[in-house]
C-alpha cells in the first residue's frame, strides 16, 4: 500500500503529530529531564541546588546527624565511565545502625532483608542533584503485621532519615 500524502485523513494526521511529538520527546535534553527523580508514593524526594558529588559527600556526612552509619554505597556512574559510557551521577547509600538491627532482628528475621535502608542521590539534567529515599515505615510495612513493635522502630527510622535528609540538603 502506498501512502499518499496528499490524501491525509484525520487519523493519519493525528498519527503524524504523535510521531513528531515522540521525536521531540526523544531528544536527549527532553529524555534527560524525564530521568530526574519525581515525587512518588512513600518516597521523600528533595531536589537541591548542590551538584552530585557535593550531595553525595554531604549525605555521607549527614548520616551521623541521624545517628546512622553508612553501611553500603553503590552506583553505576564510575563503572560506566570506565567503559566509556557517560551517564548522570547515581549513588545508592545504605544507612543503618546496630541498635536498629538488633531490635529489628528480635522482632522479625525477615525484615532484616531490608537493611540497610537506602537513600538515593541522583544527578539532574541541569547539573544539580536530588536526594530521595523510600520512607523506612513503607519499607518495613510488609513485615509489621507479623512483628508487633516493628512499626515503632520504623517510625524511629523515619525520624532518623528525616534528620539525615535535612542535614544533607542544607
């Protein structure tokens, strides 16, 4: 079937507009903006004016403000750069402390799969960075019904993570 441009019907014109819109959205700048962290249920998402490296350093330092320890850190950015691939800064930082670990284990062995609870530092298209995390209460909620007392620990962790986040983004 040969498409005849001079006989565009209403449906064809809409299809062409849709394709043109997709091409515009596929532009690297538009695509990058879509990758910036967006608010979502049970998450705290805090955009900052800080650059990625500064926010990573400030988040690590802020762990102490919430009486937490940096337990893990991982991110694909440096490994990708080593392969010649450039991607926005991306770092997951696991935070926890031994008191929370012991108390959680006394209530639920299964819930400890969630430790450490993570914060996420991402680089935005404009060079700034965002600090995000799932609230500890939402992370631990699936285990709370079988572990009376776990909701209280989760609430304490929510408060600790709020302190870490506030200190990191100042």
